[in-house]
């Protein structure tokens, strides 16, 4: 997997004052692959995301995208290197229309307004927001805002898309629709996706590979089936290893 | 008619009205219109950095002063025509704006702290100029008084109506430039930064660079207005040119008219000057000190309370131009 990997995270660590938020975490995302980063609250998922997307520089370790070392780049530089991300708490450009929001992302690839507009319209259609193009972003519903986040990120034509809890707060029907959207995007565009998620229904349906974090360390990884049977994972989620005959 | 056409017709009517207006009014009204156009132009320049890019500057008197003093000093010391002095003023003001912005944003000074810093730089420069003998220090810098009949465009010596047309051209130029910038990538990036800096950065925008560019351009535009102000008023004192009151005046018209809109600063300038005049004539019948200021303040409060987004977004809807977002 390492030879074909698009994104390689090698032993990254980050300490905040007394807290070792991320501790020597390594994993890889292959081209076109969908990898989920899961773990209980405070496991270090969002910090890991922020280390990859350039919000913080890791204390140790490195991040390699498509063969290029992107460790410690600023967020805008990481984006230009090919990493796009959404935010756990959505951050729409509230006063701009949906179309303008997505055009801001599309301007990464082109200075031309018409080209940016065409890219944006195409992506809005893919995410089912075409009829909202002229709506001001602050008047969108939460599911629409989540889709807008993803659309804006996709408009930068990334090599990999980082989705930070994009299902949180959605109803089951909306979650299923989102899962379909991202599965289609990944398959049709060959897009690699790294996601953090609490909604297991989405994680199991979407990801090819799962990395489990606990107290900042990687405690397990593998296919959804392997991870869901790993005693270490059950232990951290349920508090204690199930007794031999239990559950 | 399609909406952009309606907007074009409305703009053409406005320009035509402004072009013929001086033919029908007396010299006092012309001088009032010059005040309107100064306010409109300074408001447009400030609107770039605060309305478009979302960085609150409360010290724009600094760039008015740098533009005014640079062109006036080069004229009175070396006889250099103001048009050249204006170019020098642009360079000085853009550099000052870029340095102030770079210092602030490099150290992540934002929001109200950035606003305080802009006030500090303007005040600090005012005090500096109070002791700057080359430009007359606190006793002022004077230009030979303008001829009321002759017309010397090269040296900007002429009657108020000459300044009226020059400032009208300047204001329409600023309107065209603002319109152009909002349709370019830089305009989209500025607005993205204004709405959410973190999200903007995650989309590949070098936030620092675009904020510094907004400040430098806004400062440069402001300094051009400053040069015209120097040659219109003919006397410059640091305490009035760099006054914090001027910085506040500059931001009032675009806020009343509609922050971040294209036509807001122009509309705001008209409304404020008219309001000021109306209050003066209304309150002149009463022997009450401060009545005018009180009414003026109350009227401003009323406008801000009823139309917090400014008068232009409201009027635009009334005129059927609402769908024209830029």
C-alpha cells in the first residue's frame, strides 16, 4: 500500500501544553481510497486533520502528499498542494450566494470568472445544490450547508478531500444521501477521501479502510469488518473488554 | 428590461444629472456638492479595505494627510505640478498602508485591535507633522490662493466648479474600479476573507497577501483625494488634516449608504451632506447651542436602526435594481 499511497502520514505528534493530543500516528490513504479516522471524543482526530491541513505544524513526523513533503505548510499552501478540507462547525461565506461560495474555491485553478463559474455550477449540480445557486449562504439549512462545505472544497480540484464530521447533526435519510454522494464522487472522479466521523452507519457504508485513534495513539486499523471485531477497539468504545460469553 | 440594463440606465441618468447640475445651481450649492463628492470618494476608497476585505480601518485620515502634504509640499517647495505630487503621494500612502497592514497581520492583530492600531498610526503621524518644519509644522502649509476666474488644470488652480468636475470624474473612476475588482478573483477573495478568514485560507487564499493588498490600494486611492483636498482648501494644518474626526467622517457615508456595496458610499455622502444642511437651516431659528448636532445624531441613529445594512440595499430594491448584486 505504501508504494501506491497518495497521502502518507508518518509518525506525527502534537503536544498542547500538558496534553499529548496526537502521539506518533502513521497511516496512508491510497489513490481513490476512502479512509475513516475514528475514535472516542478527544482521541485526536480533529488535531490529526489539522496537522495534515496545515492549521498546526506537527512537533515530530511528516506528511507526504503524492511524493511531496507538505509538513508544516500553511493551510493555503496545503490547499494549493492538493488538500481540501471541510470544517466540523461549518463556515459558509454567509453574505455571498451559494454559487459565489463555490466560485471562491474554483478560483484556485483559474483566474477567469467564467471558467470558475462553470466549474462551480458543475460541482453544485453534483452535490444537488444547483437550484440553490443564487441563494444567500446564510439562509441554507444545515444539510445544505454541509453540502456547500464539500462543494467549496471540491471546487479547488483537490487530490484528497478531508471531511471533518460532515454527517454530524444530519438525520438518517440525509446521512444515507450524503454517503451516496461521496461514494459516487470517489468512484467517478477517482477522488481520495479521509474522513473523521462519529456516525458509524456512515463510516461502515463509506470507508474501505479504518484507522482507530485513542488518547492520541493509533490502536487499530483495517477493513471495517476487522476493526469492528478488534477487542482493543471494543474496549475503548465500550469501556471494558466484553466478558467471554457477553454480548 | 433585464436588470443589468436597468442598472446601466439608472447609472447613465445619474451621471447625466451630475454633469449638468452645476449649470442650474448657485456657487454655494456647487461648494456643497464638492463636499459631497469628497465624502463619496473617500468613502469609496475606505470601502475597499473595510467593506470588501472586512478589515476595519479607523485611521484613514492618515492617507488623506500623506496625499495632501506630499503634493502640496512638492508644489510649494519645487513648483512640481500636483499631478506629479499625486503620484508621489500614492507611493507614500500605499507604502504606509502596506507597512501598517503587514505589521498588524504578520503578528495576527485583527478586528478591533487592528482598528486601534490604525488610529494610533494616524495620531502618531499627526504629532510628527506638528513638528515637521519642512511642511510648516503646527503653523501650517499654505498654497497660493486659487484664482476664481482663471483655470489652470495643470496646477489645479481654478474655481470650485473645476474641482466639482474633477472630483466627479474621480468618483466615477472609483466606482468603475470597485465594480471591476468585485468581478475579479481578488474581489471574490476579499469578500471570502471578510466573511470567514479560516475558511478562506483553507480554500488556498494567501490571506495575509490579499489583506495587505486591500490596505495598500485603499490608502493609495485615499491619498489621491487628499491631494485634491490640499489644492481645494489651500491650507493644511496637521491638527485638521490628520484629525481623528476626519477618519470618522470618512467611514460615516459608506456605513449609512451600505457597507461593502458599490453605490452605498455615494448615496451616503449625498444623504449626510443634505441632512447636515437641513439641520443647520432647521435649527437656525432656535437659539439653542448644539441643537443641530443633536438632530443630526438622532437622524443617523434612526437610519442605522431602521436600515442596518445601509440605505442603498433598501433603495436598490425600491428602484427595481435589487437582483444586481454587483
